[in-house]
């Protein structure tokens, strides 16, 4: 009897574990797999999936975001969040701070593909492709199908009429500062490394100058080491008693090599930060 009870308990625990995994997987695949926070708002135009920014003088209140409030971007309005950091009764809207959510986007700044960064646009509450430095709402998880989206005509700052398409796509919400690549000719690794060292976006000219300087330093060191070792081997073959002098000469070459490396790295650092 005790053994049967033990087996039933074990089977029940396994069933609960499997069900929990299935439910978690379903939730993670849905649009509600996100963390939200409640905010107050006096903006009557706030809609679900709209991008919002905090009000200039009140961090607990939001309004539809546009290009003028990009630096205060808060997140995306959603009614389907998995975790709510604030009670629904104490807030007017729920804003997704992290996770997956539907967001309104447009093709006003170009075609949006999966993996592109989404930022605010001149149209209030609507996002667009991020092409310059600044706050972004997150990363597009799918491409934006402009053909199936609503078509609207907007007026640009210059007074020209422009036709744009507006719709919604799922994005991975994560408000962060985005540094746009400064050149398509620089590999992303070098661009990211240069930006990290300088603490800001670095121009293509500075990166190119730094790479040329590093290449010249590498070639100089290679030639110096090769000629020194070759001369030492020839001298040692002609006069075995010159071993001590050759060793001292190689130590001097090693010191010069370290000095070249140090001065080159300092020069590259100064080029990148100034």
C-alpha cells in the first residue's frame, strides 16, 4: 500500500510538471509574454499598441510619443501583459517595459525588417525604423507588411505631402540608447569596438586612420623582429662567442617592440576619443 501511494505521488508530480511546462510554453508564445507597469495619462488619444513617453514634468504619467519626446520613451501600451508591476485599479494604462508586445509602426523612415530597431516617428504613438542615434522602443520580431497596412497621407515639416503605411507588428520591447552604424564599409565588430572605446559613435575616417596606424605598427614590428633574428642567426653562425651580444641585442629589440605597441595604442585611443 505504501509503495502504491509513493508511485501515485510520483506520477502526479510528473503530470503537474509537464502541464506547467506546456502552459509556460503557450504563454511564452503568446502576445502576453511581457512585463508591464501602470501609468496615469491625460492623453485621450492613447491606444493599445501605441508608443508612449513620460510627461516632461511627471515620470508617472505618459502620453503618445513622437520625435520631440524620443528621449523620454517609456514603452508600448498593451492590455495583454504576463506580469503587472502595478495594480490595474491604480493606473489608466499599462505600458510594456520588457518582453513581446504588438506595436504600431510605419514605413515613413524606410522598410522594416525582422531585427531592425524601432524608434518613435513624427506621427504620435507610431514607431518607425531607427536610422540615427537615440532611444529605441525595441527590436522588430517580424517584417512590416506595408501592402496590408492602412494607408495615410501626412504632411512633412517642409510642407510636402507623403503617403505612409501604418500597421502593427510584434516587437521585443526594451527601451535603450541606439548608436547607428556610421558607415556600411566598416565591419560591425570594428564599429562596435570603436564606439565602446570612445563612448560615442566614431566616424569612418577615424576608424580607418586607426586601422592604418595599427597595420603600419604591425608591419614595422614584423620587419624589425625578422631582420633582428636573421642577423643574430648569421652572426652566431660566424662567431659562436658573440652569443651574449646577440642576446642583449634581442632584448633591446623586444623593448623597442613594446614601445612601438604602447605608442601605437595610445595614438589610436587619442584618435578615437578626440
